[in-house]
């Protein structure tokens, strides 16, 4: 069994769509800047990666807007692009032979923040019925599955920054079990006061206000991480199934997958990653 990538969709702070994102990458253009989604002047961290120029109403049916968090709207846009890029006609394939596996570090916390604010300030009558699922970390998988009729094996992984990569590993696993196609990757976003305070509490956020210096992960001057929103979704297919449906491109192969955890610092145990 060979797992190949046939479609890509991106919603990122430095590019909405694959073409814009790839150009920004080639130009060395970052996506960090002062946080504008809410007033962050009283917080110790004020820099974030926001997806600029994204108007959900331009990309999604109006019925989806009130029932989705900003994070999920970005995920739906990325899934649409990935499936279009792969030229997949989902109506022509077995709906139970296609699945969705996404990664997340949290969920639709902006939606949840707003509804909890309504509850506390106005009362339970003002809380949206969509709060029952719009905040949930598995909601991206569910909404993509419903929108495109992908009713095969699906799931979600919550493994923080590793979620997107882990999701692709599990997508490959489903292909090995007989699923023909999986939409997989990670899209997240927690740029709201609730999500912001939760991340500040870790003590690991950068407090540098210069977007060019706030995130320096491989430098002695590193001061922490900077939250962002968005992500990428891929169409992953079994190679023979992709050829059978006439897939016109293959970006690459997922040749294998493994995951480990390093031991607690100071434990005296060796790192989980073995070096050749």
C-alpha cells in the first residue's frame, strides 16, 4: 500500500490559499503582527498570526456561518481547496470509502467564549443551540464530513503542535485498512480572550512586541512561541485508487509514521528520538 498526497488546501497567516502561501514562503514573508481580533493592549503578549483577507461569507453557504467557529470556517475553506486541487468528484466515489481525520490543539474557543459571555451577561435564553458542538475539538472533522459526504472512517487527534502530522499518520493507517481517500491535516485557532488567557497561563508565550523578533525558535534569543490560526489539509489517497479515478497529480508519498515522547527533563532517561 502506498499513501500519496493528491491535493493541498491552505489557510495561513502568510497566505490564504496554496498559491499565496507558496509565494510568501519563497519570498520569506512571515505572517505575524499585532493582534487585531480583540483588544490585547492589557495582555503581556500582543503578537499573533492572523489569517488576513478571509471573509467566510465569500466561501461558505450562509447556513453554515451561524453554526461554525472561525476555526472551522478556515478548515472548511482548506478542505474545499484540497478536494478541488485533487479534482475529486466525491459524488462519483463510495461515500463510505472516504474519511476525514483532523488534528487540533483545542477547539472552537472563540465561539464558546461568545456564548458563555451571552450566558453570563444576558441569560441562558441567549445561548446558541450550536454551542452544543461548535466549540468541540472534533467539529472540523464533522463539518468537513457532512459538507462533502465523506462517511468513511474518521476521527480527530488532540496532540497540540504535533496534531496535524499525527493526523496524517493516522490517515495513512486508515488507507492501509482499506479506505480509499482521507482528507487530513490540522487547522486551529484560539485568538480570543478565552483562548489567549489559557495560553498565557502556560508561561511559554513570547512577550516581544516586534513581529520580526517575537518568534525565533532556533535562536539563543528565543523567547517563547507565538499563537496563530489556520493550517493546511491534504487529500491522501491509496495510490492505486488515485490512479483508478484518474488523479492528475501526486505531490508526494507518506512513506511511514512514528511518534514518541521525550522523557521529563532531569529524569536521566535518554531522549525518545534515536539519532543515526
